[in-house]
């Protein structure tokens, strides 16, 4: 393990935690009038997970993926918003984009349309300048994921299996994980439809509810 | 390469390009109209450019951020990074593309400009400074043995014009660096236009780093804090009125400093800027009325048309107690608190 890197990251976790606390407060305030949010949570990446990520190679090669891990690992500060239905992702995203300046706005999904796996909306955002001036953190961005309950459930259950790479899995296990992802995708689609049919506030022809 | 006099920054590349206004033209045509090249570092007037380069991060006050185009991509950011540490060929190519990009973004009624790009390194840090000097007519005077000679220069470029612009970007070669920068734009001094849209949005493909929501909320917070530190009734009223005026200027682009200079009484400006902090006072944003309405709310009640009680909405009920009486339309009002100011005026 890179001792120096370990110490350097460990020494910054306190400030990152303070910064993230303020970010979380701001997220909660900005979304207080947005319905159907199950949870808003934040975390600073643990040192062990940071070192593990910093040691990764570019896929298929022996080359280091990160030349400047302390600058390049984007999820040192991470936030997650879990919403009920697929329809709820966009309104939350709009609030986020008004509140924070984004570096990245990406929908993460499997590369092929007939594959099933991780799905979420990802942002990398600048922290507010007021917070940056107050704490002078070593990095000024955080990662934000927006996912539905089902997307989050699959992602958490999959993540906690503990495998490092899909190359470690047997073929049947890969299919099982993909099958579970397909179920969560399907559940999202069904509830989106049902929400539209029964749950969503209806508007009259004249636009009133 | 040139080693700077105090060995702080090593200048590594310079490019200069004449950039005509070409907005609306075809890209191929624009590419042919932009002329210029790399300039050897030892041939640039370093006593002019080096101080500008060195002081850029202190003097360029408005933070900007590149706009992501597709995921995390931004063409201009890629070019800036190539200019910063590419090989000679890559740097010159990237610099030329930046010049073409500026020409393409420049509105046709604006003047041509001289684009100068200067890069340097300091250990692992790289800095790229970009200047646009607008075209200007000038006179050159020379005293010769045979007498005074005056020459009209039509191909001069000005460093004093209000159309002068600059941008600086700095970082390491990390993939996550160079996402933000700082700009200077002499049009900021007009107080009505903090920067030219074509320079930030068109050429640099960027936006202010501060969002409108963030800026509007900050304005409300600093204004409230300023009112809290102000004891004279007249000044308090002027500050509250300033908020009322600015709320209705939706989409006005402003900074805290411009707001202070334009809308606040002179006695309150320094207090306001001190509370805000110099580091944040020049960041620009558009006013969001909804945010100001939410964050800056004062409640006023008039009693018998002549008496007024006014205070922040979120504290009003803590200080002012209003009760019904057994007389119709008559309320009993009581307050407890320190009298911090008293004023008698002839109206």
C-alpha cells in the first residue's frame, strides 16, 4: 500500500466531512418542497476504499488508472438521492442543476440496450464557493447520484457482494445479477405506469387540478 | 523556454493570432481568415507580458466553469489543456483552433482583435493565460535628426480599451483539472454588463461558476447581515428598499460588488462587501426573484396609517405580539426588545 497516499487521504477526511455536512444541509433545504424523495444521504469515501480505487489499473492493462488520485478520484465526497419513481428523477435533477454548477451530468446505464445492470443519474458538481472559502478543502467537487428505490436496492445489494471485478464471477452468477437488475428495471417501469394511472395528480383540460 | 526572472514560472509557449469578427460565417472560411502562429518565447516583450501572466490569478476576479457538452467533455477545455502541455505541434494546433473559435464567436459589429496565448509551468502546475487585445488606431511619434515624424498605425491593438478581455486557467495534468478558470473583462466597469456574453459563453464555452440560485441567496444573506449591523433607521430602510428594487430585476446579471455600488447607500457599501468577502464579491449571477422572495422577507404592519412596525418575517412573531381585543377591528400590539435607534424627522 502507498503509505504516503494513505496518510494524505486520511488527513483530508475531516475537512471533507465538514464540507459534505454543509452540502447535505443545502441539498435537503433545496429539495424540501420536492415530493417523493425517500432519502438524501452523503458520505466521505473511506480511506481503504480510496486506496483500493487509487491502485486500479486501466482495464486490460498494467498501467495506473489514476496518475493524480487525490485530484482525480471524483467520489471522495459522495451524495445520493433516492426517489420513488422514474418520473421523479427529472424534477430532482432540475433542482440540483439550479442549485449547483455541474462538471458532469450523465445517465449511467449498461452500454448495450439488451443488457441489465447499474442505472442512475450521475452529477459531478462544484461545492458552493461560500463553503469553499470557509473550509478551503483540497478538492472542490462532489459526486451526486440520483436513483429510484429499485435501482438503489439492486445497486446496494450488488455492491455488498464484495466482488472486485465481474471477471471474478462465474457466468451463471453474472446472469443472476443481470436478471436481478432486469427485475428492478421492470419494477420501475411497472410503478411508473401505475403512478401515472393512479397516483399522479390529474390536471383538467383547463390546467387546474 | 524562458526562465522567469524570479524562477517562479517557466514560460513554455506563446501564440499570437489576428482574429476578425466572423460570427455567422462558415467554419472553413473562418479558419482561413485567422492568421498568426507560435511566437518564440525569447521574442515576446516579456517585460509587458510576464507581469500580466504572473498577476492574472490575483487580478482576474470572475470565476467561470466550463460547460459539459457530453458527460464531462468540453472542446475548449480540451484545447486549453493541449496548449498547456502538448508537444509543440499540438500546442500550435490547439492555439490556432482557439483563435478560430474566438473569431467564430465574435459578433460582426465588434472589432478585430489580437489573441495572445501564453503558457507556463511551475513544478507540476500549468497555467494558460489568454488575452484579447481589440484593434485600435494609434499614432507613433519619433524624433529624428531631420525633425518629428508621426505615423498612423492602423494595425495596432489596445491594452486599455474596455473591450480588452482575459482568461486564466491553472492546474496539474490531472483529468479533473482545468474545469474552472477566471476572467477579466473591462466591460465589467460599466456596471451594467459584467462581461461580454460572447467571451464567456461563445468563445470559452463556459458559464459563471456561481449559479443564479447560489448568488441570489448569498445576496439576500449578506444584505440581511448588513441590515443587522446597521443602526441608523434611514440606512436600514435604504437597504430594505434596495432589496425591493433588485427583486424586480429578474435576469439582471450582477455581482455583490456591482449591487453594492449601484443600489446601496455609500455608508453601507463597505460593510456589505466586508461581510460578503472580497473573494466572492465579484462573482456574477443573474437575479432570481423567487430566491430573493424566499430568503429576504420583511413583514410590515401599519397601525392607524401612521405607525409602522417592520422586521424580518422569520423573527417577526418572536418580537411582535398581536392579540385580539373585545373591540371590533382593534388589536393589541406589544413588543419587547432593546431600542437600538431612534429617529425624529420632519416630513
